[in-house]
């Protein structure tokens, strides 16, 4: 085998493909926050959807650790809470207790234990009490410490950047690796005499690593080029600030940026705009000269001056303040350093009321931060952009406009969002859901739009309900909007109540959405869309007369529930209390058909009342206001049983407490 790094890279020979703007082709994250391990293969525009704590923010923050050039100014960028499970130290081998009882003939614990028991003891963890019942033998203490350092958990964020331009290849020429886009691997070695760049494209592989150093009792970190995966990490070349600036990574996190003013500080966002254009603020000496004595009007106040002079006199009881001229005290705005001016300067908007931009409305501040990022990309003509919930504080029109600009300017985007207005602007091919297993392995499943019906369904229903459902972990698919209202309403009524021997919880709190299909014939394709996206799905169908629809649902890989009734109106007619039915016929608001007079309704027997109510509800089909009024009259004892069972089954399935099944009849 021949190592690829032994080849001298001939840049001219590498131009065998038409490069696109530099993008991340592979991303690996290990031991960072909620992520034990994850591997992604991003596209041009990428959206991470999923429930809370699934790892969305950790991915963007991981990219920031790797690519943000300003982090090089900081000595500490991680702490204990950034390590997966807060495990930042190696697990110490359990010491074998040393026998301290000197009675003759009494064997020590180590001596009497059989070999395998000693091995097991070394792999287990033993509590050591305050009296020191167990001790580590002195001659093994140093070895244990060395082993701890070597085995300590490491936070790692590694990315392969592909599609390098000629300029990129020249800039990174000493660090290029061969990337096989088909196998999605870096070619570390080839057969003797074979140039790895014959089959692989030029790329760079970079890594962020952080670990705990027990000797310093601190967290150490570095970023480096991975020129050969078999090389000791400490020998890998540094991925420094200059390299990161060339990549051009930017991140938007409104909840942090909005709490800080826009200043001239070199580590702040506006400072990055200046540095991206090699612009340096100047003439600080003139600024400092103009500020000198700026507070003299305050000192001219008689009472203020009297206190200041009295304080000066008190000081001079103990020391001489001036050797060559009469002493004086004065307050100044600064300590006459450039750094203080940079930190104190805040961007203002000249308007009828001149105030710092930081004190303006949240939407204005949010757009001000986004505008800095888009201007940097516009000037650079390149950039990899991470956006964490860019919709916050922005009205829908602004959300669309911001996303259009960002998608147009950025070479690659990574977005987390809860907004359908943001999601609808991003190409569907890069939209995927994150799922995190209990062992911390995170998987990103891109939605499958190879079926054009799925794509049409997604585009048509996205803003109405699909966006909300895709952010959760489960979904109930029903035939119409009225069914959707009843299941949501039942969920609210049953929150914290007991049913089927279980304490119920509102669907919204569990991340379970309810989506309505347009007809029974659409139930299967809607359910299949969400199932393929990785959600737990429950389809609810009325008594269906179309055998083809029934057969499709029974063959589906998700759970389907068939009701005994032929429609929602029949369910309500059968299961609502008689008193409520009569009250609705007499007094229900928002009815599209005439109400009945009280005397007539009171005279109805049960069969007549229920039959009349069924016709009444059919006449009000689709009346959201009437259905909401009916739901508002119910409690956990009167809401129809069938809806309580649906909510219960969906909750159990979505939370993994019940195994999925093909079909059930309620």
C-alpha cells in the first residue's frame, strides 16, 4: 500500500472536474453535548428538524467550534457540560483493596481473588469511603494517571470540505487529501505507484478536538488539518485563524447576538465584517484627544466640585499627588486606550429619536445582525452559513426575504427552524429529521422525495400542518379538519387525567402532531410520507367502503385504526351525552341550519334526539366554530371514548411504550 501524503500534489493535474463553491461533504461529531456520535453528508442547503434535545443546536455549535476564526482569541471554549453525559475524565480502574489487617495467616484480598475475579474487579467501579477502606497501591498510581489521560473522552468535530476552486487548492496545497465522493471516504492509501488523486478529488479534512487536562485542571482544545488519519493527532498541522477566514463560515444565533450591542470590538460580529475586507478602524488618537476633558461640565457644578476637592484634600493627608504643579482630580470617559473605545462604541441609527441600534425593536435588531452576515458573504462572494431559527422576531414577509437572500449568497447553509415560512423557501431535497437514540447516536434522515406524490403533498400542505408534525416524534393522520379538532380537543381535556390505567398528557407536550388528509384515499400516502420521514404514525379512518383503501392501509408499515362508524357525525351521535345533544339542538351557536325550539327538543326520546342531531351535524359539516363549542362543553368523563382511545394509543406508540401494529378496530 502507498500513503497518499507521499505524493507531491500537482495542482494543474487536479483540475479534472468543474469545482463548485467549497462545501462540507462530510461532518462527524463525537462526544459533544447531546451527541455521542453522528455522521452527516450534507447537501447544498440543509435543514435539521426534530423535537427538542435531538441535537439541532449542537450541530450548529459544533460547526462554530471548528470554523469560527474568532475563537482563536479565547483560551477556553468548552467546559464540563459540553462533554456527552458530562463524562470528561477517564474512568479510573478500580483499585484492588490492600489488606491492612496484619493478623498472621490472613490472606490479602488481591492474593485470595482468582485471576478472572481480579480482571473483573479492575473493570468495575468501587466506592471508596471517607475512612479509606480501599487504597491504590503506590507503585500503580503513576500508571493509573497516565492511563487516565490517554483514555480521557475527547470532543471531536471533523469536516471534509470538497469542491475546492483553483484558488482554494493553491491556498491549502500543503494540506490536500483525496476525497472519493462515491464511497464518501478520504483515500488514505492506494496501491503502490497509484496517485490517490487519480480517483479522488482534492479536499481538506479539518478537526476540532477538546479534552480535559488533569495536570492543568483545565480544558485544552485545538483545530488541525487531518492530512492522514493514521497520524498521531498531536503531529497534525494547525488549522489556524487565517485558514478559517478563507473558508468563510458564519453563524446566526439571535438569542445571543441580540443581547449585545454592535461595537468595533475585533471579536464582535461587526469586527468580523471589517476583518473580512481587511479594513482597520484608525485615528484613535484623535478620538481620545477629543474625549479628554469631556466630563468637565460635570466638574463645574459647585457642589460636585466641592466634594471632589474635599476628597483630594483627604488623599493629600496621606500622600503627595503631584510633584511639579498644583494637584487636581478629574473624571474621564476612558482610560485612553483603543480597546476601550472599541468596546464602548455602539452603532446608532440617526432618526427622529437617536438611540443605539441595540435599544430598537427586536425585529430590527435581528435584521441588523443578519444584514452583517449577508454583507460579509456579498463582499466575499462566498460563505458557509449556519442559521439557528432565523424566523425569531421576524414577520412572515421578512422571513421569506431573509431566506431568499441567504440562499442566494451562501455556498452552503445549515438551518434549524420551526417556521413553515422559512421551510417553504428551502429546497425540499435538503430537509431532514434528526433522531437521537438513547445511547446518544444521532441520525439525520433526509426526506425522500423520489416519489413525486410525496413532494407534491409536502409542498401543498407544508404551511398548514406538515411543518409542525415534522418537528415532533409522532403524528396522527385523520380524514378531515373536524376530526383533527376533536383529537386535539380530547388531548387537551385528558391532559393529566387517567385513562386506560395510564396518566395522559396533551399531544402538543409530547411532540405529537395531528394532520388531516383531504380524503380517505389520501390517508395512506400521507401516513407513508411521515413514516418514511421517521415519525411514529397512526392513521385513523372511518368505516371505509372502498376495499382498495382498506387493503392499502392494512398493508402499510404504520398503524391504522378503523372506526365502526361511517363518519364523525355518527361518532358524535353515538357517544355524546344525551343532555348535551339536546342542548346543542336548542342553543348551539354558529349553526348553519335553524335551531329547534326548546319544547320540541325536550319532548324527543333518545332515538329521535340522536337521529335529529346526526342530521343537524351533517348540515353543519365543516363548521369549525360549532365543533369547538361542542368540545368546550365536555370534560374527561363526557368526551367520546373513541377519541380518548386514539390519543392513548398514539401516545404509547410515539413514546415507545407500545409496539406498532398494522390494524385495529375501535
